C-alpha cells in the first residue's frame, strides 16, 4: 500500500482516517458499552422476554427482517454479529439512555449523547458524496468522535489506536483500498436496508388499503342484484384468462366486476389485485397465488388516454412472459364503449380476452333493471318507472344509487336525471356558495382534487378561488376552510374521498357536473384548469363541428386566450394535451392552431413527463401538417427520444402512418436506429402488420446501401424484389429485438398474412431462433395462425425444431388445442385445403398455387418429420399437454394416430393422471376406452383415483366402474378417501365408502380419513363417516385422533360432532398432546370449556 499513499490528496486521506475511526474503532467501543447494558450471558434471555415488543417494532419498520433474524438466530446468539445500527436500536428502545436524532450539543457527554454522535458521524462519512473532508471539518469530527469513543470504551487500548491512526501514513497496516471498499459496503447496506424498509412499509400500506377497499366493496355489494351477465362473466372466467366489460358510464360494469371478483375471492380463494398499468401486474404477480387482476378504465375514462394505451402495447411482452397456457390467474377489465372502439385501443391477445358488452349482446333486461331499482329505491317509486326509461338512460343503475342518496327524492329524477342534477348544482350556487366553489375546484382539477391544496396556503389556489367568485358571481363570504368543510360534509351526493383526493362519486356524475360548471367559468378553466381537462372537454365553437357528449363549446371571443394557454402548456411539456387533444382530429382546428402557433414566441419546449416532444406526439397521431411544421421549426426533435427511447420515425412506423414515415425519412434515414428493447422501425412495422411501411424502410435501406457503395442510379420508387436483395442489408431483415425475436417471428405471432409473404420473398432467415430457441413456426403455432404455418412450411421451414423447453411446434399446437395446425403438421396441406374449411388458407392457396407442396404421396400418411413422442423438459409428450389442458378433439386425434396412452413423464405421470387431476371427465373416459391403465401411478404412487378424489365426482365414478384399486396408497400411505375427506367432498366420500374403501385406513402419520375431515372442519363428511361406522378414536402408533386435530385447529363444531359419537377426550400418545392442552395452546377457550364440561360428565 505504500505506493498508494503519496498519490492521495490530503482531503481524501482525512476522509479515510475518519472512516477507519468510525468503522473500525467506534463499533468496538459501542459494543463495550452495549455489553455493559446487556450482559452477554443474559442477552438471549432478555431478547426472548422482549420478543413481542421487538416484533411490534419490526412491524413499525424500525428494523428489517434480516436484523430481526440476527436477534433470534437458529443457534447461539452473540452480539458480535450486531452492527452499529442494530446495537443502537436495542440501546435506544430498551435502556434509559437519552438519544438524539440530531448531533448533540458539546456539553452533553452522557452515553446516549456519545452514541448519537457516533451514529450521526458514521452516516455523514458513509454517505459522503465526494469522499473528501476539509481540514477544519476533520479536526471538529475527529475531536468529537475520539472523545466519545474514549468515554464509551473506557479502555486505554482505544486511546493508543486513535493516536496511532491520527499520525499514520496510511501505508502498511492501513489498507486504503479495504477502507474504501468497507465504506462502499456500508453505504450499499444502508441503501438496501432503506429500500427494504420502504418496500415492507409499502406492502403494509397496500395491504391495509386493499383491506379497506374490499370492506367497502362488500358493503356496496349487499345491494348488488345478480344478473345474467354477472353469472355469464363468472362462468366465462373458468376458461379464458380475462373478461373485458364494455359499456356506457353508469351501466353497472364496475359494480359487476367487483361483485364477480368478490365471488371468486370467497368461493375459489382468489386474491384481488387492483392495478392501473402493466408494470403493476409485473410488480404484484405471484405464481404461487391465485390472483384476480382488476383493471378499471384500462385506457382512460372520458376519452382514450393514449399514453396509457401505449403503455399496454409497449409492455405487452412483459405480461405475456408471466402467463403460461394453464395459468390460474384471471383478469377483469372495464372500459367505456367509445374507448373500446378506438383504433388506439391495445390488443391484448395474450390474455385470451372474452368480451361482455353491456351496450350490446349482454345488455341488462328490463326485469333486471327493475330488480336493481327495487334494491335501491322505495317499491312504489320502482314500480312506477316506465320500461322506456331503461332504454333512454344506459346509466340507469347509477341513477338508482344516486336516488337512494338524495335527501329530497323526486320521482321525476327517473324522467329527467341530468336536468335535475344540473338544477341541483345551480341551486347549490344560490344557497351554498362554498359548496359551489368546491365543485368548481373539483372540475378545474379534472376530478382529482388534492387535499393538500387546502393546507398549502399558496397564492395560486387563493387567486383561483377569487377568480371563480368573480366569474360565477357567487355572493358569499367564502374561505378555503369553508370549501373543504363542504367537500367533507355537504356534498355527499356529488363527491367522495379517495385517499388523498376528493373525487366525484362516479365518472358519470363528473360528466354532468363539468357540463354545468365549465360554461359558467370558461375564463377560469382556461387559466387554472388542468391541461387534461382542456384537452378532453373543450371544443372551439367556431369549428362548427358536433361535439361529443359533455364536451363544451368555447365562445369565439375566448379563442385567443385559449391559444395563449396552449402556449404555456407547450412550454411546460403538456404535449399530449396540446397536440393530441380531442380537437386535433379536425383539420380546420389544426390549421387554426398552426396559424396561432406561428405567432407564438416559444422560449423553450421542455420534454413531457414521458420524454415526449410535440413532434413525437404529432407523429404518433399521424398529423402530417403538424409534423411538417414542427420539423421546419424544431428540426432537432427528429432525433429526440421519449422515455422508452423511441424516435418520431419509430412511433410513426408503429402506428402505421405511411405519409408521415415518408416525410420523416427525408430527414432521418437511419433505419437501423435501435429503440425500446432494441427494436428497429422495420421490426415494429412488421410486428404491427404495416407491410407498406416495411417496404418503405427496405427501400430506404437499399438506397442507403447503394449510396455507401457509390451506386449512381438511385430510385425514389419502391425497388423491385431483385434490387432489394442486392441492395438491402440482411441485418435489417433479421435484426432481432433484445429477446432475440426477429421481425418474421413477430409477424408470424400476430398473423400478418401480408407481412410474412413479403419477408419470405426477400429471403428472410425463417429458421433462426430467439433467446428461448423458438422459431417463427413456434410463434405461428402458439397463436393459432394456420395460414402462416402453411406459408412457413411451404417455404421450407424446419417442421420439428425444439425450443428451450424442448417443445416443438406440434407440441405447442397440441398444448393449446389448435387442431387446424395439428392436422397441417401431421398430414400436410392437402387435407387442410380439403377438410378444414379455412377461408384464409383456401384463399391463400388459390392465390399462390406454388404453396401447395404435399408432405407425402399419400395425403393421410403422417409426416415423418414430426416427432410424435418428443418430450419437453418435464418429460411431457404432446398427448400429456393436450390432456392437461382439456383438448378433447386433440386427444382423440392423437389416440387415433396411435400414440401410447400409458407413457409417463419425468414424474411418472400418465395422460390419464393429468386428465383426472384437472377434472376432464370426457378425456379420462376416452383414455380408459382406449386401454389406459387405471391403476398406473406416478413416482409418488398417486393413482388416477387419488387425483380425481380431490374434487371430480364423475371421474371417481368412472374409475370405480372400471374396477380401479379403491384402497391404493401413495408414498405417504394416503388413500383416495383421505383426499376426499380432507377437501370435504361428501358425495365422493359416500361413493368411496359404499364401494369398499377402508374407512379407518391410516396414513404414514397414523391419521385416519376422519382425522382429515375433523382437522379441516368438514362437518358433512364427519357426520357421514361416523354414521357409516368410522372409529371415532382410532389411530395407529405415533398418530393422532380426530378430536386432537379438531382441537388443534380450533374447530368448535367438529369437536361437538366428535363428542356426540363418544370421542375420548383424554386419548393422546403423550400428556402434552391431549385435546384440552392443544386447545389451550391455540387460544381456543370456547373449545376448552366444551372439553371441561365433557370431563365433568365423565367424572359423574
């Protein structure tokens, strides 16, 4: 280390001396005092005594789980494993020492102050940004810390070490690199600890919020009326992963989604996760838990939120990676009709979405509407509502809820709901000025009024309120205090609290409120209104275009002020609200806006929150006029990227705006530019199916290549195929994204029958594989695009490649039940053309006769290139996969072509075992009819009957009918009867017992079926077993009785049932396991009382 010493600056050397003092010497001094306060021989006993208090402090995030485990290790405890922070935690919370969160005054020299000094300066040094200390600062810290160490250690050795460190040359005994490394480690440890504590607190807060949310849902659900659509959604979710509820605001889609979610939580144990964006799904996904993700208003409420829609599109692959074909997770999604119909609405094919349209085929019937009314409003009012009301007002369910909350209920509300709400708002203006201004503020903040503005005392909120009063002519003495009181106590019909915000009780209510308020305060809206409010609810009257519902027409005389406001929004980065608002779809508006924009002296254009620029938004929307103007005025924006590293050219390619792409290519010719996740513009055009743009990019690449090679003949029109092949670079054609997925794979997955032929014609590498070893053929099979499969195979794609999981295209097709592709791969394309009846394929073949290339001379001969018995990494064959996922027709075909029905996977599981485990009766019957071995077990000795006994009555009957071994045991000696009893399936229990199942069979732990029923409180099964002769006290050596199981788990009713059949209250292999002791240990004193009463009876 001597060579390092002279090279270091003095300020760095001073920093290293302090680091060594605080990290090497100070902890020993602190530990000396710690051992004085907590004697090492008594420390473990003390911590055990204080465990409940320490656990409470852990719950409050004073220490991490890792630190907690240091206090309660599996082996011997030693304070030598405690760092400074953990010792300070114990000293602060369990001694009388006085601590300070700040640096104590110099005159305070008690141990608590000295420890506070060490902790303070330790943090200063560890979290130093530059690793330097000035001379004056060094002397101050050194003196303070060294004095504190001496007082705490009371040991001469420390004095000598401190003196030696002060004069050391930091060479030899002092390793500079090790000190720096230790400082870095301490800093990283602190940062990690802080992150862990933050995450743990977020989880606690989130759990508490979820608990309160679910509690509110349960209260609201008491008035929910079960409808055909709610039953359909529940039934539908048994197969697809997702259901999207489409409807008008107020039609009941949100209430229905919540009701279904609560039902699945109660009946099937699903955990409800409310999410707003795709990253939330990735963050909260748990493969070991049954989760139901509820996504309300997935792409906005009033108008489509293009940023949200873009997030779902960009993060689609993240979600897809999480979801396997047999995933148990479910998704409930809601959206408005107008948003769902938007061309920007994302395609989420990986969720296998089933649509339920409240405004279409799933519309509520008149009888259901009246039932909803009877649930909320007085019977005489509900009966008096005319049937025509249900058709007039799609938001009738919301009307019922609003009516039930009205203090003065007028039945005319069901004839003129909007008018009466508007009248109520106008009446509030006359009677309650503070309440009226509160509603104005809610509108100006676009239905998200932050509570903190009433505590900020900022001039902006005061100015806003004053302007509201002036413009609306409210004649009242109004203050922020009175406004907040109105929001809390007087506006329950209109407003509710949502965490840190005040919001309208429903989106539809906000539509109505804003429609009343905005015309009364246009000037205030322009000056103080949220940018999104102006973007979605203001339209110029001069355009003479019909506005959407609840959009307000701005008077012509305010247009100049309006455009001045847009000027400010541009400078503040609100580009989506300016260049992508609801009016930009009108060419007349864009021309007017550009004329005003040319007059503006824009000082500086900042990036949006998502890194967007005006040009990026214009390119996304496809507005050629905006693009040309912005390129001319702000040329640098061509090369600026958003937060996902996407350029204007890339986003125009993604959105399919051909003319914009042509124009941008005049200035940005780099077709190789890597964007989000290493995607090129060409890749995204292929993925989205924009073949014309893909051709443009190929043309540009050919021109670029030609220029580089100094070819003279440049052409502006699309090059011919041969010219493209000569000029284009293969790297562009096959350039993959970061996961190795190529343009051909993306096009194949999405079924783009125009892009795939184009790629194949330019000699794309069709057998290349991604990072998971999947090929384009894998992707086409995965998403059931038989026409793409035909194209790929006909062009010579390898038929049987294996991916990382050792799955072939044939295996994947069987797994997902894609019968057309299975036949195509097995028999060639002639049978497909002849029997499938696919219009796409027939058309494709007729248009391209060269594609007809049979695999063999005999059309029904199985293609030898397809390996029927290829096994994935788990040893499953295609037959296993089809059985596991319930594809009956596929299983039938595979059996017909001779696949072995008794083949096992790596766990010894046969196709029959899988069918029985998942409740596919028809498949189980088909397999048995084709000689499947009904007693063949897996490696754990589970037989088909053991699997079926979990819940599948029909399958159990089928197996018994075919003489299965009813008393077969697995490796733990558990029988089918044990399984059925454990899960409470009384009918299965009855059938098993009736067909000779050993009612007193014991597993390896000596537990009978009755024990399993008692432990899980399955009362019907307990009564059934006892009535059929089960021995209430039977147990084998080392086992436990049913009564012990019921007592241990606190099942009162099970205890009562067992005692009724003379269960022995004293039976146990040792005194500590007596039923009454187990009940006491669990805190089940209601069971203790029952047992004590039974013992008294026995004495009598």
